[in-house]
């Protein structure tokens, strides 16, 4: 499985409303260089969510890509995903770890709070996510976070750091230079005319920074 670094693609049930679109778009993102895929579905259709999570898990494993489920620890366990991403209002890390095991990948949302990231890391999180760093089309009400937070987090945390929120090909390098190990993207990737080329452009942002 690839390391927790680079482009982190998050699916969207509005941009990808059916199985065929979801699988096609995620495959294009993987072919363009996305390293981590997160299934984020905010509908209540449990049958669809289970079906799609299973399909994405198969696709990601076929391409040796890391696959995590947003919010739902039980779904992550049932579909065989590598792990889960949990927010401050989702399951506790301890429950996720107990359910998914020592080798699972557990990521935690930390908004603009370094203290949340410190607590998450101490509780065994495999990565922490900060944001929103720019205005988000997907979550317009997300609380803004300053880019300086990434450098502060880098100086005290040993786990990978994810930046999220309104990240585009044009502003991605600001988050990487500031300290992000991964950039998590929804709209500017999956609403692009060529998802593969857009993913490649994000991947180049990491090369330019090295
Ligand atoms: C990588 C990553 N970072 C942050 C989030 C946001 O999670 P959360 O705060 O739980 O909000 P929802 O995504 O559940 O609306 C994320 N999903 N992924
Ligand atoms: C889930 C989430 N959490 C903070 S911003 C955001 C949405 C990111 O989507 P986009 O890349 O379209 O801004
Ligand atoms: Mg959540």
C-alpha cells in the first residue's frame, strides 16, 4: 500500500451520483496519481453506500491505493477498507481502532485546532487533517484555518498532515510549502474536465516543492 503522501481524493455523491460515474472518476483520479481515496457519501441509502464502498475497495486494492471511508467505522469494517476518516462529531478514535484493528488507517479532522491534532496523535491517529484553508465549494461553511497552522503542526507532530478546503491546482503549493504531506480535494479534482490531467497537476505540485 502506498505511503500517506501526495494527492488525497475525496468522492462526492453530488458530482458522482451513480456507480458508473463514481468508479470512472475514481479510476481517472488514480491513473492521474491520487494516492489516497476517501469514500464520502452523505446520503442515507445504506444499500447503495455498502455496494459502492465494496466496489471502490476492489478498485483501490487493484491499483494498490489506500482506501478509507468517511465517518462510518462499521462500513469501513464491512467493506474491507484500509481505514476510516473521523470528524469531531463522528466515532471516537478508540472505537475505530477497536473495530478496525492495529493496522487500520485512522484519520482525524482537527479543523483549525492544534490541540485537537495533538490529542488525536496521542490517541493513535495515523494522520490529522486541518482546514479549510481556502473557500470550499463542497463545504462553504467550513471554519477557516491559517496556513501557518501547517508549519506549527509539522514542528510538533510526527504523523502525516493533511490540508483540506478549497484546494486547487493554483493554491496547492501554498499548503505543501507550509507543511502539508497530503492535499485533500473534492471539487477542483472531480469537477475538472479531465480528472486524470487535474490529478497529474496536483501530483506535480509535490514534485515542484521537492
Ligand atoms: C481528509 C479529510 N479531512 C477532513 C474531513 C472532514 O471531516 P468531517 O469534519 O467529519 O466532515 P465531513 O467530511 O464528515 O462532512 C474529511 N472528510 N476528510
Ligand atoms: C470535507 C471538508 N472538510 C473541510 S472542507 C471540506 C470539503 C473539501 O472539498 P473541496 O475540495 O471541494 O473544498
Ligand atoms: Mg465526518
